[in-house]
C-alpha cells in the first residue's frame, strides 16, 4: 500500500514536470490570462503598501507580490501548473522601485524565455486567487513544494499568518 502511494505520487510529479517542460518547437506556452498577467508591455513597477501584515511589496497595479521559498537564489522553480496558480511578475524592461531600495530591484531569466522581476534576489509572483489589489490570500501558503510569503520592503519574507478579513468587509479584501 505504501509502495502504491509512492508510485502514484511519482507519476503525478512526472506528469506535472512534463506539463511544465513540454515543448512544441516554439517558445513555451501561451501567456497567462489577462486577470493575472504581469507587466506584459514595458517595465514593471514595485512599491511598498500598507497591509494588515505591515508594509509589503506590490506591483504597479497594487497586486500583492510573494516569494517562493523553494526558489534557489534568483532561479525560479515555479513553472507549469505552479506558474498558473502563482503567476511570475515579469517585465520587458527595467523594473522601477517607487519608495523602495532601487539597488534591490533586479530581474532573472526564466527557462520559458521571459524575464522575471526580483527583489533582494527573490523572484516575485502574484497569487491567482488574490481577486483584487490588497488581497493577501496566498500568505503563509504551502504549495508546489514550498512556502509562499509576502515580501517586506527590506527584502525579507513576512512569515506571519494572514489575518482573516473582517466579517463586515463584504468585499473580502483589505481595500487599498
């Protein structure tokens, strides 16, 4: 029985890996849906914003940015299904930092031939289930082999659990 569980888990992992690494002779898969698309034209912008967890990084649209503890330095380990759930913050130009340490802003090449924004050496992502700017529903999640945390302006993960939205908050978010 234990062996069957191991075989099933291995088969699932191989299928997920194959889906994320598949090739059709062109440069990887289609872009993410527009609701979760990152900076598809031009440069990305990063800024700090107040949240129930303190100051956190957000993109130019006010969407919360996360880091993935399973990444190795500036190398992303989030592709395929992972990148659908946690779209990378990508750019086609030099990202800007509004009110942040510009020296901590950078980019890294992804194996899907896009350029991902980094902060303090961490590749940055959004969470597809964050419905609107200010949402932090991905905070303190464990998925795709690692933990996900919002990022402080100092470039470190904030590891506190996200507070529950107020019962009087009909929008479900934190209204930035």
